[in-house]
C-alpha cells in the first residue's frame, strides 16, 4: 500500500504537488540543512552497495549494483555542486551511518542473498524517495533542479528493485505501473546489463557465458540497440556474420550513451514517468573563420639546419628526409 | 655534432633543456633562446634516447611558438556569432557558471572533458584529479583515445597492466625487428635512424615490415615486406603464431611457467595456414613462412605496433596477437626482446599514467575497492564518489551528439578534424557549449568555440613528459607565453579554485600552485603502484636527463625494462583490468576474475579469430580508403602547418591511387578526384603510383579546414574497437570518381 502511493506521489512530486506527508520544518531550511542529510544517506547507501558488490556473485546483479551506485554518486555530485556554488562546506562523511549500513548489508546478504539485499535496498530507496519529495517543497532554482533529478533517479531505482522482487518472490507486481511481463519476459529471473530488467522484444536476448565475461542483453534492449546504429552501418548489419552482429550490439549496449538513453527512454516510462530524452542543442550562430584565415608561414623566416648522421646506415635516409621533397615519392 | 636548426644570424643567450613535443620517442632537445624568443633547437648530445639526433618536425617546432596567430587573449562568442576579446575573469566566470549549471541541473553526465597527448604530466594529473575527485565525472578522455588507447588495452589484456615493457636500447640488442602497421621512417624518425644504425652494426637485425603500403620505411630499411590487405592484421599475425608453433620455434618452458591459455591460442591459430592467410591477406605464403622463420629462429626479437594496428580493424586483438608472438617465444623481459606497443604523442604515456584518459591514477583499477580506498585516502576525498567506469572519447562525443552532454571542455586538441565520422561530430561540436583551451585560436575546433582560453605551448612552461620507453624527462620553461596566455596547469588550478572544489576536510582540493609541487603529490599518489615515480624529483630529473619508471627509493636509477623477473601484474589485487571480452569489450567482474580467471602473475595469451571489417566493400563502394600521417606534419597541423619548411614539404591533401586502378578509372596524376563513402566524401588531387596496392586509396588525415572537403575522417564510420574504444580510422569502403582534369602541375611535381 505504501509503495503503491510512492509511484503516484513521485509522479505528482515532479509536477509540484507531492502526496507524501511533508516533513518540512516551519522555517525554510538552508541549502546545507536541506542537502546534508540527503548526501549523508546517499553516501552511506553507496558504501552499502560497495559491500553488496563485493559479495554478489552474479555478474548481472553486479552491473545493476554499479548502475545504482552511479546514480547515487550523481545525486551527491548534483547536490554538492549546489552547495559548492554557495561557498558551502563539503558533504559530511556520515561515518557512523556508513558503517551501520555496510554492516547491515553484509548481514543481509549472508542471511538472504541477492533477494534480501535488493529488498533492503528498496527499503532504503523508499526512505530517500520520501525525503527527496519533501525536499522538492523547499528547493528552488538550481537546487530544485538537482532535487528533481535525484528524485527521478530514485523513483526509477525503486521501480527496478520492485520489479525484480516481484519477479523473484511473486509479490508486489501490482505496485508497478505496467504489467510485470513488460519488465520481465524470460522464464528465469535475469538482469539485462543495459536496462537491468528482462524486457520482451522481437529479437532474441543475447547471452554470453564462460569463457567470455558473462554478458546479458534482453530482447527489448536488443531491439532498441539495433535501432541506435547509424543508417550507414545499420544497412550493412545483416551482411555481417551473426556472431559479429551480436558482438556489435553487445558492445554498443553496455556503453554509457546507450545505458543512459535506456534510463531516460525505457526506465522512466516503466516507472510511471514520462520519456525524457534530451533535445540536442541547436547549432550556434557562428562566424567562420573565427578571426581570419591562417596566414601561410612567414617566408622571411630562414634558418640554418645542420644534420649529422651518427652512422653510415643512417646517412642515405637522413639525406632523403631532410631534402624535404624526396620523401614525396613514397606517398 | 647534434642535429640543429637555428635562425640565420641569431644570437643565442641561453640553451634551455627540454624534450621534443612531437611524437612519442621523447628526444631530448636544447631550446635556443634570445631574449624572450625561441630562435633554434638542437638535439641533446649524449642523451640515451636520441644522442643529438632530431627529426624534421622536432627541428622546426619552434616556428609555431612565435606564429602571429597564437591565441593571446581569452575570447567569448558574442550574440552576433563573433568571438570577442574578453578578460580572464569574464571567460573563467562564464565557464564556471556553465559547468555549475550543467552539473546542478543534469548531473555529472552533462559535462565532459576532452584533452590531449601533448600536455605535461603535472597538467594531466591535476586535470584528472579535478574531474574524478572534484567534479565527480566519468566523461573525461584524451585524444590519446585516437592513437594510444589500444597500446594500453593490449598490454592490460596480455600482461595485466599498461606500461611498455621494453627500452629503446633493445633495438640495438636484437636480431630481428618486426614493424606492424608502423611506418617508422615517417612516424618515428629518430627511432628509425637508430634502427638503421643498428642494422649496420654487429647484430645486423632482420627487419620485417607489415604494412598495406610500400612506405618510406619499406624503401629505406625493410628486408621483408608483408603487404597485407587493410584490416587483416589478425589473420596474418595468427598465421605467424601458427607457424611458430608448428615449427617448434616456441619456448615451451616459458609458456608452461609464465603464461596461461596457450591451448586456446593454439586451437584458434592452427587454422591459419599460410595458404589460408594468403587468401585473406593477399600475402604470398612463402613470405609469411620467411617472416615466421626469422622471428622464430632469432635469439632476440623486438616488435613495434602503431596506427596501422591501433586504428584498424580488430585493433586490440591484433596488438594482443603481437604480444602473443613474444609470449610464444619467451622474448620479453630481457635485452633485445620486447613488444613495443607504441604511443603516438609525446606525453600519451603521462595521460595514461595519471588518469587524464579516464582511467584512475597510477594504473589503479576502478572496480577494485581497495585501489579506490587507497586513492581516496591519498587524495582525502570520500571513497564512495570514486570508482566510476571510464567513458571513452567516442562515447563522450555520442553523448554530446544526443544532447546528454551540455558542456564540453576541449583542451589542446582539434576533434573538428581528427574525429571519425566527422560530419556528425561537427554538428556535435556546434551544439554543445564548447570551451576550447589551445595555443591557437584559429583551429577548426576553436572556430566553433563559445569560449577560447589561450594557453602556453611547448617551451613556454615547465613539467614532465614520459616517453614510450617509460622515461620521464623534465621540460624547463624557456620563454614566456605570448600576451595573456597561461600554462594549462595554471588554468586548471584557477578553475579548481573558482569551482570551490574541496577535499573531505574542506581544504582546497588542489593545494599546490606550481608544477613541482604537483609532481611531488603525483610521486606520493604513484608510490607502490606499477608506474612508481616515488624515487624521482625535479632535481634528479635535471641531473640525469631522465629516469625510467618504476623508480623508487630502493631503485633510484629507475628500471630499464619491465618483467625481467617474468612475473606479470595479472593477479586480481593488482591487475588494472579484469580481462575484457575481445569481441564486445565487456569486462569480467572482480568476483568472476578472481574465482575463474586469475592468472596469478602469469601472462595471458589472447587469441581471436579474424573478422572482416564492418564497413564492407560492395559493387557501389568497391575500394578501401585508409588514412595516415606524413613525416612533415603532426595531426591536424595546428603546429607543423606554421613552419615554413614543413608547410612547403607537404602543403596540401593528396589521394594515393594505385596506377592500375587509376588507369581503369581514367585518372591521371594530379587529376582532382572525389572519394565517396557511405557517410561522406573527400576531394583532392590523385597521386598515382604503386605505393598503395590495387583496391586501396590512401589519404593523409592532416587536412580538414571547415568548409572544404579535405578531411579523411569525412569517410570513416562511427565504429570503435570494443576493448580499447579506439576509433576505426583506417577502414572505409569507398568509390572513386574523377571530378576534374587540371592543367596545373600537382604540388608534388612543382620545382622549388
């Protein structure tokens, strides 16, 4: 029930009217008061993720954990930027919280493995989600942008975790805005290394196993990535051997441009948020050449060159090289 | 007598010790100064790298310093589209505002830094620290991605970490030299002089050149030329490996004790018989056998790779195949034996060592929590904010193209000419907020800038460079930069302060203000790591003229060659990388590597089947275009285009066409032709001859002024190697059309 509210609340939050009860103090908090607790929690969560990465044996989930960590690092950097701009202090270290969360993560992993860890992570995300929703009330200007972005990442993260837990435990699928089959199409739980789900698609999923590093791209991402190839290469793909086609798709799928695009174009809608693909900036009005055409080298500059080969073997080569015109016959 | 070039009638006040700022050999030079003007250079007599020798570019490099078009004041683009003079305060304030705005609104994905292989070590270190520990971004890379990324990738795959194992003296101590995709006579002139001297010496090394073109190198020193089809390096090198194994020219004890995955290699290369290789590569089988015999029966072998490997099809796989040859024959870690995976630029090595190419400093592994904890402690920053997977330059430009990156800081490089699939990259550069920091304000990239920051160049600042044999040299400032230009180092320090970047205690993140203090911090950060600089200091570098890392308190004289103990940094806790999939670039996780793959100090054979290039020839595009450099120019001619002799020697584009292809197409020497690929075209005069084989055209990549059609990169596809992320800039399927017949003599036929 609580998490069902989350999706709606989050969606409303982004349009400015959160449903989550406000925890705001009477006096508007300063930026430092607003951001330091959030930064402390995110840093502690990253520490916990690092512990989970150290214990997680399945590569797909390691990639998911790294992606979660990257999002949390981005949240911290955005808030830290806003604090820096005002001349504020660096984010607090949150040593005690960090240690507690790390210990908790290790314990959780040992007791319940991946599922329990994902469950604990989702719990932490829910707490952050509430706090970001509340913070949005009190932030304006660039700070509001930063909170909004962090809230978006947190909502997406919560939905990824919810979908995984629903797939693994059979519980909680109703909290997702779309049917579970849109998140997981396969027979066994798997995590795509691009979207971290296992979405359906018209092309088959791609999987590489030992002796290769384990690699998995779901059918949905296979479709999406093929569509990302520029026309001059896309038109040739069918002529490549199947192994090469798959390799090029996997190469592209795990790269940052494609994973970031998946976040905005795939994961946001699967989290009840709109697709949010940036619009490439409009070409600037420029004057070319910027100053004036570069002049030819000044003809009056003359210099005396002296070359003295160290050995007989070099002599002919050096003579040709410093003739400045004879080498042309080798072009 | 050293090689020298001095202004006619110049009166030299002083000679200032430095290192050549072009190519990766690292020749020691003395800069001749009169007042505040560089008036000449000379090779440094007795230096172990060049013994007083210099190449044409090295001798002419000082003309760029005093060229009238040096950037001398900051520029900001005005509303009318013109670049207008500004104060440093205004330019930096605008830059900082845009960085902060992008970081606050969209986060670290929204900004990117693209730097160079031509700055100084202290500058790279500072920039890398700003990016990783200050801004928290992963979008930082250098143009070394275009030249030396595969070097690092192949060394990591085979040996566990970057770091070329050999020393230049190995060229004088070997019986066989194999140059793979390395036109040394044009790209590494002083090295080629040394090789030719060695060839005339007591060991008379056999020289094998593997290159699609009949190059200057082939003509002046090759004993055997394997003229393969472009993009087929892997097949040919697998064929050599197969012959080495088949004929027993391998070191079985070395393989058993110091390597893993020999069986996988043997199984894959066994199908690459000389006849099969001939069908793929076009190299006669007897020549392949001859090459394998020379390599296999020589007691010592040195090999080199350059852009013919790194910018071609299957780059990392091919570079690893060269390393495989050394592992098969046990020719590593001893005099006269080394795979020289070369760097392309004078301080490419420093970029890679310090992490300005997106890696973490001192070859730390971003996935290893202990490496990050150690680095965070030395930097005094929260470890939680480190450990981000590097994003390579092709990916950064794709992020720009799609609008994710809003602000791009471009430092000492000219991607408007040098990036593959150039047309799309020009749109990209035109769309982002572009800050260009360069010594010239008229480069093609600077013309698209929103802010231009004028920087000092070679000879105008102090700092270190590391060459391709790991030798660190100190370049002393000889003259002041012109006008208001500042050193890149000073700009970085200023930027960090204006951004209010701080460490975990609230102290400034960058606490030094001069390069020597930065170097001392770098020594501390590198201590105990693979590229250990802890035993170096400016004073010792001045005294010795250069030291090879690792250089420690216990080993103050430095280290001539790596792996002399035949122990490789492949164990999980030291390895810089966890073995990537050569076909996809995906990397093992730490746990996968530790549990299933850890070679525990042994080197790794990396075997791959040949795959044809992805940009395929067909009836519409029947030829292959390859690109490359000329001896008299450097990259996009930002510097060499300003030197009279160099400009005169190579004033413009040409397109090399095989004489038989030309006859079929009705093309004569000097005719203007158009080369068309699936994504763009290049126009220029045809240079007809037998340098390129049938079916291939060659275009130098130095040219590409905005608004003309001279850029070879107009043709090249948006493809990059999966492991090294190095763009494929030597393979494009094209057709050639005759455009115009001219009565003028082409420039290469004109008399002086």
